[in-house]
C-alpha cells in the first residue's frame, strides 16, 4: 500500500486499529480495512486517457505492493486485558481484572472470545525482570507482580505487567499469543462516551455496589464495611448505557452468577461496542476517529506483536455476527473452609483443548450451554 503524505493520517490508522484491538480486533478490523483501502491510490483504472483513448505506458508498471497483513494467515490469538490502575493512588500496581482471549482460526473468517476468571488459580512463572520468583496464586496477581520495576517502587509498568500475564495465560491455555492490548477502566469509560454510548441487552437485574443512580461513587461505610447510599440498578432488557454505566455494569460480580456472570457481561459489552464501531462507519468520518483516539489518550497500551494495522487488515472480513462468545464454567477452590480462588470445570478446560485442536465448533455443538447467545 502506498501511503499519502499527511501528518495526521497515520495516527488515524494506528489509533483506530488500536481501538479495534481493545474492542475486539475482530470486528473493529472491518473499519480499519475500509480506511486503509479508501486511503490508497485508486487502482484498477485502465491505461486510457481523459478521452478514453488507449495510451501507451512510457514505463513498465511497478509490481503491486502486498497489502498490510498479507502474510498473516492464522490461527491468531489475542489477549485483551482490562486493568484497574487506580491512578489516584501513587504507586498502585495494575491488576488484571478482566482477562479475555480472542482466538481466530486459520481461515480468519470467524472468532471465539472467552474470559478467564480473575481469581483463577494458576502457576505464575518466575519473572526476573520484576524480581518475581514464581508461584501458584490468582491470575489477577500476574499483572501486578510483573509490573514491579526494581529500584522504582512507585512507578509500576503496565506493559511489563502484561508480559508476565501473557506468559501465565499462555502456560495455562497452551495458546501462543500473537498480539494483545491493555486498557484501563478510565479509558474504557472514555471510549464508550466517545462513541455516544452503547446499546446492550441486559440479561439479568444487576444492582451496583459502587455507583449511585446519578453516577457518583457511593461512600465508604464507617469502619470499612462496604458502601452506603442509594444504588444504581440495571434492569433486564434492552438498554442504552453511557460510559460510566457500561463500565459499572460490567464490573459487578456480587450478583446472581457472581464473577462468571461478570465475565459474560464483559463479553457482551465488547461485542456491542464492536457492533457500534462498525455501524457508525468511523472509517469515513476522520474527525470522529480523531475524537475517539484523543479520548483514549494514554489509557491504552498495545502490547506488542505484529503491527496492529496489519492484524486489523488481515481480519477485514470478520464481522460481529461471526464472533462466538463462550462462557467457561468454573467453581470455587477452598482449603479448610477458606476461599483460595477459582478453577475451570472439566467442561471448561476441555473447550480450550478442543479450541487448540481446531474442534471448537463440534465441542460447542455438543455443549450448547457454553455458547452465549445474547
């Protein structure tokens, strides 16, 4: 692809592609593809002049340049992470509160999205870069342990934390990750608002632990025993959510289904956002693209791998209706009555095995309850 000159256009491409990486590279890629193609010089015009009379070409035509991502054939695995950095607290270490895996099979024509519980008991490998010796503990801690920078106790590195989280998830699932992205909760809030909110089917009544109906945070109860004050309630049905509402709804785990319901709600929200990006046709509205990029600011980290625009272009044929949401069941793990964390059931673990083997569709057909239909 030949890129036109211009100071801001590359930023549109990278910004929108990075956005797609967070809100499901799978669907957002369609928008990036359109932008890349619209931005390229016109092709397919025959050697005719203005009058339509054939013209002799004075020099041989150059060989066509391969489009971005032409060498990406799949399968692809992407790790998407939502972190609560609590930026108001100096030195706060980021925790992986939302850990989602996007798997795209070899044909690049469909994708599967599943979540791993933040409290999943896993083996976290040693990570000398952060001075961590390794151990078995909750998945969420991999991000915080990996973020520690020796000699800089109050300057944790989100990108470094992602490295250890990626290694941990790879060891647990057996999947090699090609790329990934990290977004803070504040960034997610801004993202939804920059898109004008999101339309979502709320599948169960959810009462917020953290927010009041007007969006303000609930006050801490005296003595540190939770929160007090009126609570925001999300009733079942089709709803339009603003940024703070979408984030608040997706964070609630003290509800029917607990953390597993929260995982399902996060997946549904991401798919709804991906649909919104495609429906708005952002690629043909560069001013809107710039607004979205500016809204994210430094709350987004694209965590390595191929250029994200290459990944997005390679997935250009993937649309939201080709995205399968998978709900992996799990159960609490305890010792002596004390809660230690979570583990996936045999059915949940077997899905990952079948996914690696390319038999996900057959396994989902045999276990239809794993598939989230709304």
